[in-house]
């Protein structure tokens, strides 16, 4: 099970993010999918992508991060989370990790998953492209 947990850095602190539940995915998958065009542009022109990062997109990044870390920390309130000194670079890096934990970006079929049921966002080789290039 520990292999399914990834770390994200938010507010200068490491947070554990497990594979997310259907309830959490229902909340944040639409937000992640809505941000994909922004992150696609990020790969080509970071300045242009940042210029398109408005309050709605920033709120989506915060919501994605909060829902993801709250899975293992249900005592963390939204207000406590919003008081953390979270930077934009932390949110951008966390986005890629959290998207993986939702199953949107999966490298290969999960055990028990039917052949041909690959992630439609995965590359033809079966490996997913990260929405953000490694820096």
C-alpha cells in the first residue's frame, strides 16, 4: 500500500497523498481536466500560461491540493489549509502528482483492469505524459 502513496510539498511541508477515492475524484477530476489546456501551454510558453492563470484556475489548484491531502488528514480544515504558506510553484508541482493519484495519468493498466481499458489520456505506448515537464 505504501507504494501507492506519493509525497507533495505544500506550505514547506511534505504531505502524503494516497490513491484517491471515487468521492475525491468526483470532486477534483473535473478541475484537473479543466486545467489541462493551461498545463499544455505551460510546456511551450510558461509566461503565456502564467498570464492565463487567473483566480478561477488558482482556486482550482488549491481545491485539488486540499482534497488530495485531506484524504489522510481529515482533521485538516479548509481554513487551516488556506492559512498555509503555499507557493504557486508548489501547487504546480503538486498538480502533476495529484493527477497521477486520481488515475487520470497512469503508466499502465492497474491490476485487474481489462486489457484495452487504458487511460485515454495516456500516450500510445501506454505511458502517460506528465502535464508538467520535470524541472
